[in-house]
C-alpha cells in the first residue's frame, strides 16, 4: 500500500519513520528545520497509524510499503531515520533493499526477542488493563506516562496523547493486522549484513533500560561505535527534543559521501 506522507525541502531525501504510539505528525516540528538545512524531509504514516488505515485482517509488510511509497515519490536512494517502531521498520527496509539506503539513524530500538524489563512489562500491562476495561482515556494516560520523560512539556504530552488516542482507536476498531514474515529473521545475522552502511544509534537519556540495552546490542551488530544519548528525553526522544534530534541527524547526513546523481526533486 502507498503510505500517507508529508514532506518539505529539496535535496537528499531523509525519510522519517515514527514510533508505535504516534504517527507522522510527530515530525511536524522537524520538517521545516530539515528543509531549511537543505534536505528533502519525508514523513510517512506506517500501516495502522495516522491516515494509513489497514482493512480488517489484511497482512502488512511496513518495510515494503515504505519502499513502494518512496518509489512513488521518486526517491531512489535515501537516509532512513526512525524512532522505536520506525527504527525497526528502517532496519527491515534496509535489509530488503540495502542498495537504496545511504544511511540509518535509529533511536529507541529494542529487538522483539529481548526479555522485557519490569518497567516495560508494567507499561504494557497498564495499557492492556485499561483497554480491557473500555477506558481509552486511561490507556492513553498510561501510554503518555510510559513513553515521555518527566521533563516533557505539556505541549509534547498533549501531542503524544492525541496521536496515541488515534492509534488505540484504530486498534480497537480494526484490531492488530497480521504481519508478514520479518526480513530480519531471528538473531543478528541479517543485521550484520548492514555493516558498512553508515549508521547512528541513539536513545533518550531517560528511556527504559530495555532501549538502552537494545541500542547497545544494535551498535555491536552494526559495528558502528557507540550509542548516542539524547539528553533529557524519554522514549519519544525526537518528539521531546526536535532541535537536538535535527542537529544529530543533520550532522550525520553532512558526513555522508556526496550523492553521485542529483538529489530527487
């Protein structure tokens, strides 16, 4: 399926992939900053999020949808930048079409087979319990508390709440769509094929230990040095610290080799 998108700017395409409890509007503050810096920033809704409604029981392959959408938008080669779910989908797209990926910026990653910490288990359980009781507002509140830091502004919390409310409403209406076979498979073998692709792995300073651990493991698998910590942020680090995230992203992009052909659009 072709994914809804919002974009700004001209130059090297930088594709922004959102976290699970959010949608492409989490990048609203980033688009003008990136466009002003001379890149073509493209924010996508992943299947089942935002405007990307999935018909009941349709199998989804978000990585393929991302690649098909970028074909449609005329972006042949690009940098993928993802937060949480977006980081996972970025990796899935990269192992599917490594020749198209110029770089990876991955924040808040955790592999599915990594045992959950008590803090993460408690966050999931609070959301499940509220949804089972039909209390959508309580589920949203639990999610906002779990995924933002104590220092997040009220504006950030309100934005996160709106996105999460929409996501959970979609989930209750259509259910969770079945997923196609994960191109990452099991274990680190597929990730290790990406060694040589420039990558930056980041995590919010106040994120759960699961994502600090996941980031450290990803750094080892990709062989890219060390994890970059985004100060004062929780799991949704780019949403909480847009300027800091854009600085990291742009510094990374500027260190990449120049494109051999004119930038798309």
